[in-house]
């Protein structure tokens, strides 16, 4: 069985700040996971990458075995595979800046 979502060696920097330094993981169909870590560990950045809201990363992103790289949130939603509801500004989010996503 292939992973539903597989991210390999994901790196994301904002200027001199490295938000993600080679993060990798996979989610199998039917699996429920939690993304936890210290403040500043890159959780929000990872969720934005997964949901297509941040395309400025390097590394491999596969959904259902297909390599993808979303150029914008709209392209992520248009794929029909991953729909993001993350907001870019905390005041736009009714959950105090938390990001949510769902893949089908």
C-alpha cells in the first residue's frame, strides 16, 4: 500500500531563518496523525506547504504516489486532492491562528 501523502527532505527558509531543515514523513490511507513540536519548530509552515498555501519550498511532495508542487493555493484546490482552509493572517482565522487542512 502506498502512502496517501509523502513528504521527503522538505526545506523552507525565510531569508536567513530556516523554518524547515529537511523534514520528511508519510501518512498512510486511514491514518490519523498529529503534528506537534516546540514553538518555532515549523508546524505552521509544514501545514501551509501540505495545503498548497506555501509553494516556496524544496523537497519532494507526493500525493497518492503522484509528485506535486502547488504554485498557489488555488492550484492546490483545483487539483481536487487537497483542499486548504488555512488563513494567511491570524485575524482571518476563527481558531487563533491555527491552520487546518483535509485531504481526501
